[in-house]
């Protein structure tokens, strides 16, 4: 009798404990809303982070997704939740995100057309700037901490204005050839055209649900958007962001692919697209308003692109993180294989003249190194050891120095300065101990530069490009990238394109 009572009491205690645990543990939808929605969207359609839908997760096993939730993902902004979520909760979240939504997500021509906004159509604003400055030496500083953009005078290093942006800008703003207009792309698919003369948004449109980046054609007539969701490239008239064509991204074998990024190739008068799920690169040329696609087989999946100054060659990072390929854009053939074992961030690569030869240099996501490559014979002439994996590298044709951060790892508060002729690190700076230092951008003359302290309580720091002395420190809310008009429209060798 007593044993039965004790057993019953034990069972009741266990039931109460389980009930309390269940009460304390929110449901999966609530877990998602609390921990995931701010980056991946309340509807899982993507925001700062990618969309979390089965078609977006095809290359990630569900068990691996649970591990990513707990441990984070290196070289990304995905944090680890092991201290706040149990293994069971991570498994439940992983299962949740692999379930298709009740209604399949759709973003096609009708949705794009319905999203179009024209607060100030072309021709409705004055053609003279409303403020005095060297309009080609302006910087745009993207502050991701509170989703704003600061327009900065590059001569005086003082703010001109600050305005709210769409959520989670990505891929860097792109300028019209004359520098008057700037086009922003956000993770959740919005393209914004902004008039720097009048400091006004003139047009907006949503190109997709989860967008990677945009590119503006060399003649300034077109904007092309690269989407993860849906799997498409979307072409717009740059004047008012009017829709011209939705290009379905499907290979000859019927495989549909996300688009990793799209780039402008000015000498070729075309765009180049990197594909996530096809071992191909696409060249898109717009003729009489119609896009024509040329497919180049790459033999492997490429995640990041770099181009030589004449856009004769494409250099792509293989997804295995161990090498890169050099592709002749005229023939579409692979002509060289580069040993790059640390997953290079080729999108941040730069070039310069070294002893009469053109070299390129790139940091790596997974190892503390900068690879320096002879672009005549495609040989690695030096691997420069750094204090950690890097994200961004920058220079200017008028500067003797190249700057590279060590964005990932325990030394992320440091930045290296490299002499471009000795190929040695000549100085290591620690601008704000304990806070990430990243992303240098020079002014149009190569005389001054800006560096970000990547923190909510951060700053943009101006340096003398020759003496390396600090000139000014401007408080900012997690400033990520800074983009100089002159450098971007002239495709300066020391900045990203």
C-alpha cells in the first residue's frame, strides 16, 4: 500500500516537473519569434539573415541546422544559442524551419509591380545640389545598428545628413555613373533610389523576398537584382525603377538556383551573376531593353567573385574553401587553378602595381592570411600571415599602403597596415580595444581614409593615409560599410566593385 502511494507520489512529482518544464519552455513558434524573427523575418521570408524555408535550406541537413542554432556559424553574423536554448529546443526549431509555410511564398511580376513607390519621379527635383560640397568626394556610411545612412563630406569629414534606410542593407550601395544617384539593396528585397543632390528618396520597389545584392549597369540605364528567394534575377529601368523583366534562374538540367551575387562588368557592357546551386556563372547583356543570358560552366560551385581591372578574367572562390578558379570571360574556359586554402573573400580583393606587375590580394574567412597573386601567371607570390581571418581589404592607387582587418576571432579589434611594395605588415592598429575594427575606405584622392568601429556604441575614424595618424572620430551606430562616390564610379583599384 505504502509502496503504491510512494509510486503514485513519484509519478505525480514527475508529472508536475514535466508540466512545469513544458510551461517554462515556450512553443516552437514562440521560440522562433523570440530568437530568430529579428534576423530571419516573422514569416521566415528573410531579413538581415536568409529566408528559413525548405528550398533555401536544401544544402543543409536538419541535424546540421540544429548544430548551427546551438553553435553559430563562423564567418557570418549567425550567433550561438547554446547558452539560452536546450538541445531539444534547437531540434524543435530546426524541424520547424524545414516545414513549408501554410501558403507558398510568392514574389513575381504582380507583387513587384504592386510594391513600386515613386515619391519623387525623375525630373521632379532640381538638378543642382541643395548643399555645398565636392559631390564626388562624398561618403555614404551604412549604420546597421539602427538602420540609417549618414552622408559624409569627404573633405571636412562632417555629416551632411542622416536618414532612415530599409531594413538590413546589404552588398554596398551602387552609384549612377555621374554620382548623383545611389541605389541601395536590402536583405528583404527592397531597392531604394536616392538623390544625393536633393537628399530625397525618389523611387523604391521590392524585387524579391530575400535579395543578395544589386548592380547598376555601366551606362546607368539598368539595375539588376540578385535573389535568393525567389530564384530570380530582376531587371529594372534605372530611371524610376520600373520593372522590365523577371529572369527565372534555372539550369539546362532543370535545377533552380539561388543567385549569390550580381556584378557590373563595365568594359563588357554586361552583368555577371554568381549562382549558389549551379556550377555556372551567367553573363547578362541587355540589348534594346531585353536581357540575354550567356551561360559559362565552371565545373564547381563558386561562392565569391573577383575581376581583373579589364574584366577579362573572373576569379571565383570554390565552395570547398581550398582553391579558386580563373575563368577567361571571352571563352568561358577555366585557365588557372589557385591554391587558396582559407576560403578567400574575393569580393573584398584589391589590385596594385608591384614591381611592374599587376597583383591582386585577398583576405581569408577561415585562416589568418592575405594571399598576394601575380595576375600575369596566376601564381601566389606571397602568403602574408595576419592575427586572424579577415573580411575587408582596401587601398587606393595613390596610397603606398593596403589595410586589412582581422574581423573573425579574438583579435577582431585590430587592423593591419601593409606596405604594397615590401609586402610586409608595417603597423598594427587597435583603434577601440575590445570592439571590432573593420572596413576601410579611402577618400577620392587617397589622402584620408575612414575605418569603422563595428559596435552599437561605435564610430567612424578618419586617418591620415600617409602618416597613419588619427584625425577625427565620429560616433556612429554600428557603422558597417563606407562608400566613396569617386572610388565607386571610377572603379578605383583599391576598393570593391
